[in-house]
């Protein structure tokens, strides 16, 4: 992509109320634009990052479920059946000109459960799992911290359906948890499996928490095995449920996923039943599993940055290489750009009529993994200057070896 034609503009300033690192760097780098509190445009550069994240999530969820897509607009009646029309304080509600009332979906139990009635009839139909990646809406009392707490955001939500508690437990531990761990590993994040309150469903649910300085959650991490507990259920002197030790450290973190055993709460509300082997009717047991994909984008920036800008891990970077043409080397840089594209490398080519200083500063701010500089000086040796964004020093690479070097 030629930067001169790309829908991208970096900035040195940012809104005074955006104090979080991810809000500041993502806005300055041209990844997002703030529309209003808690609502952002994802510009082409930012959309590429979001798509990289969501594709990783999709690849891992496809191993444990089927993908579908549900509506954002929900009928009031579904939310009344579960008691959440009045019980969920962050629910966006609206009324049509015909007098009908609707909710904007913050989650989709009220949609997926009745949808499952057409699929599940017998115990032979179970277990099943289905997921979506969808835009969600929550009427947060205070949207803040950039992409970490928004009113409109992206989320992957998966729902599993089971005949027995044992089957739900096995899916939860043997499929959902390993799939989540693989997602975070591929993104380069250390996400701690954290015990949290199970509410009305069970003794515990689990969150995935990433330690960041701006985290809104307080968690306690076992110094022996790394098991974590949310502050809401932590008791001083409590034993670790994994290793039995009492060595805890307190830290700030941001939740990037959660998993719940819903049991029969929603299946009972919608009369979702299956016929067992003896011909009797029993409620289907459910689990739900969420990952905030746009929040993950914000967390990645909070974790990977320096005083110059973002440092994207390879898996989530919008492009693999940022090619900079300095004055006098434009023709050769254009040829290198075309060559890299033919090699299958994603390249942002800075062909703008701008100073070297501006191009270097923007490259650091945007944070693409490899910066490739083409100048008359390097061309004299048939080479280019390549610097990994996370490294301190650059090195010279022969043009003929550049594609292999980046790969």
C-alpha cells in the first residue's frame, strides 16, 4: 500500500481527555478516530490490526465450534423472559416509530438460546458449540481508557450446549480453556486464568487477565504456580486452589476474556430441552465464552510500546514491513516495493514528499515490525537499512536477500 494514497494521517496531538496510552497512540498513529466517548472509527490501518486479531480468534474457535452471525437489534420480549430487560443496567434500549421496543445486544444469550431450539431435539444432537464475532453495545456509565472500556466494541462470543454437567465440565476444561490459551499465546500476550465470582451460575467463573499498569481490575497472583484470583473473591490468607500455597502478589490487570458455566439459566427461560435416552425431557445445559477483540487491540498497545510509539507483535501488525523512500532513491524504492509484494510480504510504502525525520518519526509511531530505508547511500552498496521496531540498532541487508530476511 502506497502511503501517499492511503486513508491515513498521523498527528502529534490527541484529545485532552484521552489519557490512556492506547487511546493516545492509536489516535496519533491514525489507527482510530474518536467519534464520541466510548465510540471509535477504525481507520484502514486500525481495521487491519483488528482483522488480524479476529482472524486468530476465528482460527482457534473454528476448532471447537461453528461460526454464525446474530443480529444487533433484539426484541424486548426475549430480554423480558430472562429478567434482564430491567435487570441489566448497561442495556441500550430504543423504541421504534411503531411503538415496538428493542435492545442493542451487549451479549447474545437471549438470541442464541431460542435459535438452538430448531437444532437441538435429542441427546444425540449434543454437545454443540457455536460462536460469532460481533459488534456489541453497552451503556457504560463512564466510557474511558480508549479501547479498554467502550460503549460500542467488538467481541467474540461462543455458546456451548450439553446434556450433562460432566460434558459441560469437560468442554470447559478440555476445549475452551486450551483454545483461549492458544489465542493469547499467538498474540504474544501472557493472559492469566483468573478465578472470579460465578454469580448465580456456579461457585467460580474464569477471566483472562493481562497485567498492565492502567488495568482497572485488581488481581492476586500465586507466586508459586501463577494461578490468579479476582479481588472480588479474594480473602487474605486464602489457599491457592491449584497448588495450595499462600504466596500472593497484588497487581493491576485488564480482562481480555471470560468463560462461564451458565447451567440451565437461559435454557429454562426459553424452554430449551432435549429428549434423553429414556424419552424424558431435560433442560439443555449451557456455557458461554467471550473475548473482547477490540479491547485486545488496546491491551496490545498498552503492553507493547515505548516513548516513540507502538511496537506491534508480528501476529497483529497491520503490515510486516514499512518501506521508506528517502530523497533520490524513489525509483529504486518503488521497484523494491513491487518486489516485496510479489514475494507475498505486506508492505506500507512511505512514498510521500516528506522529510526523512517525518518519515522516521511516523514509522516509530505506527510500529510496524520492520522498517526498511532506501537511500542513495545504501543503494551504493546495493543494500537497504533494515531495523526491527523492537531492536535498538539497524543492519544493512542486500536487496536481493531482503524478502528472505523479512520472512
